[in-house]
C-alpha cells in the first residue's frame, strides 16, 4: 500500500528530513528518549530485540540493518494507521 504523504513519527508526530521510513528510524535512534525507546521496544519485542540491541548493532556492524528493520516496522505501522483513518472516515 502506498502512503498518501510522508512518514510521520508515530511517537512525536515529527516528519524526518525526507519523510522516508529510514529517516524516521534515524530520528527515533537519534532522539532516543523514553517515549521513542518504549515504542521501539514494543514493536520489536516479538523478535527478541530491544531499542538498545538495535542501537548497539547499528553502531558496531557495517551496513544499516537496524535502520532498515526499524524503517520497515515504521512503514507498516504508518500504512496500518492510514488504513484505519480511511476506514473511520467511511463511517
């Protein structure tokens, strides 16, 4: 599903630089405050990961695996929110 606009942070509502899911993931890691950590922890707990696990991996291994993983989660969440919004507008 294509989104109708840029990705907005699901925690604070801020649009990252380009509005992409990867930039939103960078924003979340860069902000790193409690609300952002809790949101990430809740999303990745099912995969046996945490905010800190992803942050350590991002800092110690080559590539952007953590950004990509979190970006995919953010993208899916944004699509889900948009679908819910459209559904509620139909009612």
